[in-house]
């Protein structure tokens, strides 16, 4: 079949490098690495972790847990608060899989305690370390104690520990800001571990977003980390300081369809159905939906200075520059590589990753037809 | 198989009502209706148009043209500027299909004139009537004449007319504002028609975004309209004034996973991988990624006043209210229906539409696994 555009290209070398670095960092800090697989959603990419000794993973849903269980993963944490609608699929995942679930409050846990669950489940209590989205305040000892009590009363439940996602680090604008958030989170987590360790010596603290895990060298009190995005990284992570543009392992390959030199713009085939709609704000106040790199048909080079993807609609992207000369070098029919602002969403939207040898890797949410 | 959440529910009655209204408006104004199928991307929804006598359609890509050709559509316009990478698939679409393509400039057209195209193609020249994204300025007679010349010289090319998308109406904040943009576009289009009509009496003016086509009753000089979004409508269209909330025909059914009464928020399973990331700004300055409706398992009711979807991440949504009482009525394990901000992207992201009888309709970009 003919290649249709846009397609998502994965630089396997960069991806393996990203995985290796995180595996080594976890080892060095004596942390279990339980990478979040929602970024790549692919059994094949999962095997690249396995080859480096990683045998536990994190997922965003029970269908995703089932998918990776079918791919040989037998120790999986679902890092999204459970709901009554998950019970049927929970029961359908074989007992031989260590399945850990997340619960974000007493109300949330209570909503499933009388459900007909008949398999063992490790339970993580979710704490909110500053993100403000989901989970309990770490100083809410009363509610945590009530939850521990509910867990104790259920023969299928086993308290695994506390889980948190310091997702507010995604809003940081420098590595220093990430470090401040990270240290605050570590302090809160150490306190709660100290409090519960006496009754539950096996209790585990599960932590770790990509910015903290990429930037920091201190994980005091933490037992496992769950970064996901680092496997591919993206423009957001580069702007925070988690990585350089060179570490970004995926790019959307798009045809330039027209060039409007007079207004310093060019249109590409490549829009929200390919990249999704996350953007970053540039120092000049413009939105950027991606960075534009030269592409030779096999590999992309570093982003072209002074060019950015200023807007996207469903299928169109508009590249902008303040320098008419840069835009004028683009030609209709040329291919460019777009470094995505948010790789997790771009992978989810596309559903398939192409390698430089022309083969492709399907994700769990592969499309019937990709264009 | 168990239903997994979230899923996208289609109210077929509302959808048929939306289609009928537009069919009647086109008839009344003596316009050909060539609806854009990028919103529903589904052969089955296409048949609902056929049953009302619509036999021409618009698509966003050549793979989409091929998909609808396989579903019995034999007069299709691809309303996206052509590129050299489309040639192979253009040639693979059978000669019995009337296939019209779009070209946005002389440079764009020139990029394919020497390609090995060997099927007849209707050619639309794209004009920019104020949107500022793609196409020529309507007063650029010199470049248009050069393009007409190139078309004349190619034995497979046949000049169909001028095409424009007044997409700037999506930024309008009232029906009056849409009318102003619409009248300006009509004036430009009438002038260009007058200019070219003498040499090309069959020339067609193809126009029409959902706001203009929903709101206006005057289409002087226009031959065909191509609205797409109106088939389902969405919160953006309701905020412009193209429709009421009652006409919105799709909703994402999501479980409430937790309730944080103290901060007036609740979390749902439902995020960017389901809704995509378009938002509108509310009068109170907050972003809204959707409106929240009560749901009884079959049908949704009108949006709950004072509630909105204030943020979404990959899988989470956060519902907010300024009124703690409204939030406190939500319970973990309850289902809510979310009216999407941009139905085209939500349908594309989900890839499958469920009807109230539990059956489902696949889109062209159906997922291997939807959750």
C-alpha cells in the first residue's frame, strides 16, 4: 500500500536511549521503575523495556491493563481511580496477574467495596501532592485511616501503599521550578510513609512524573517511579527542561501544501486529528503546536530556528515565521517533520508508529484507516 | 463484551432532524448540498443523507474519498489542497467516480501538473474569503488566470469553479457577527463569479461553513454549500448561535470517579483521548471543555446550569461549579453525559458512535480498542 500522509515516525535509537537512561537512574537510586505505558500504548515498545530488565508497568485503564497482560506483563498498576464500571473487566483479568488499582478517596473506594469483585487486588491510595486534580490531601490522616480500614475488611483487597502524580510539574517553566515542586512532594510523602510504616512495613510509595524523574537526582523516601512520557519526550518536556530537542523520539511527517511568503506562513497537511491540540506559549506570545524540522525521507534534523506551527485545525497546520526568507525556502510537495507538543496525545491520535525501515508498530488503539 | 467507558452516544433523532433542516434550507435556496463528511466519517450516517436525496459529498482527504466511494458515493469533492503525495491514491479511485480536487495557489497546482495523473479530475480553485488560512485572495485575478491556464492545458483537468471556507465564522461570538462575515464573503464570491462566468458559464461557487449555513437565509451567488459540523453540532456552535443545546446530537458518556465538594470539583473518566482538547471561554473567564448533562442510561437531558468541564488531561476530566450544592449532588459511580466543544474532533478521537439501542456505528478511523 502507498504511504499516506501524515504518518508518525519513531526514531528507535533515541527511544532506546531514553529508556536506558531512566532504567539506569532508577537503578542508581534503588527505585523500582514501573513506567507508564499510556504514552506508547504498544506491546512492542514494552518489549524494549523488558530487554533492560523492567518487568512491571503502569497503565491508564483496565482495557489497557488487559492489553498489556495479553502481551506478557504480569505486574500492572492501573493509575486511574477505580469505578464501579470497571468491575467486570477487573474480574476478567487472570488471577496470575498482579493487578494493582488506585483509589482516590473514601467515597471512591466505598463505591466499589460492595461490588462483586472476585480476584485479588493490590490497592494504592492516591494522594494529591500539589497537582490539585485527584486524590487525598497527604495530611488527611482521618480519611486515610478509614480507607485502610475498608481495605482491611475486604478479603480480596491488599494495601500496597500510596501513589501520587505530581502533574503540576508540567506547568513548570524551568528545572529549578520542577525541583521545588519535587522536593515539596518528597517531604509530604516521607511524612506519610513514616506514619504508616510501623503498621505496614511493606508499604510502598509510588511517585513520578517525567519532569521530576528526568530532572531530579534525589528520590528520598520513594520506592518506585512511574514516568511515561520520557520514552518519546516532546516539545513540552524540552521547554520545561526535562530533555533536549535531540531526545525527542517521534515526529509527524507532513507534506507542505502551500507557501504564503507575503504573510510569512505555509500550510501543511497535519492538524488536530494527527497532533491533538496541546500547545505551548512561545516567548513572543504566540502559540506553538509543534516545531518544524528538515526531513530527508529517513531522519529528521534539529528544529529550524524561527519557525513554529502557529495554528492547527482539523486537518490543516499553519507554519509561521517572522522571517520571510525562511518561509520562502519551503515548497509545496516538500516533507517536513513536526516535533509534537504532547507526544502521548499524538501517539494516541495516530495509533501507529513507523520505523525508519518502513515497518510499523501498532498501538492498542490502532485505527482502521489512518488518514 | 462489556461496555467500557467513556463511550460516544449518538441521538439519531436529533441527527436526522439536523440533516433534514439543512436539506430543506438548501432546497429552499436552490443550492446543491454537498455536506462535509469529515465530522461523522461514517458510511452509515452517509446513508441518512442519501435517503433525503443528497448524492454528493465533501471529504477532507483522498483516503476519505476512497472510503466513501467504497460506500456508494460517486460524486466527491476533496476540500483540502492537493499535494504530490496524493497522486497514487487519486489514480486508484475508479474513473466512474466524479472526483473534484482543491488547489490553493499557482504554486500548489504547479506542484502536481507534471505528475503522472491518469484520471479525470474536476478542479476547484480555493479562495480565501477572510479566514486567512488557505487559498488565494479573490481579487488576485492575475494568479487565478495563470491557474485557469494551467488547468486548460491538462487533458485530465476540468475547471469546476471556486471553493472557499469562511472558517473565521467559528470565531464569531454572535449570529450578527456571522452575518457580517457571511455577507462580505458573498460579495467577494459574486464578483469573481461575474468575472469568470462569461468564459465559463458552468462555473460553480462552492461555499459554506456550519455557522453561515445554519444562521443565514441569503446565499446570493452561491451554487453549492458544504457544511459538515451541523450533522451533530456542538457547544462551540451553540455558543456562536448556529444551534441550541437541544440540537447537539452526540455526547460522551463518562463515569464520575470522585467528588471534591470542598473545592467545588468532581473528576470523571473522560479526557483528551476522548474529547480532544478544544475549549471555549465562558463569560466568567474559565475554559470549558464541555457541558455536563444528567444521563439516565439511554438519553441525556439538558446541561446542568452552573457546571462545566474546566480541565482535561489525557484520561481525566475535572468538572467545576461555583456552587458546592450542585457538585455535592454528584456521586462516584454515577454516569454523566458531556456535550463536546468540538464534535468533529471528538468523533475522530473515539472512532465509534453508539446508538440508544446499544448497536454501534463505526467511522472510517475506528479504533482496535476504544478505551
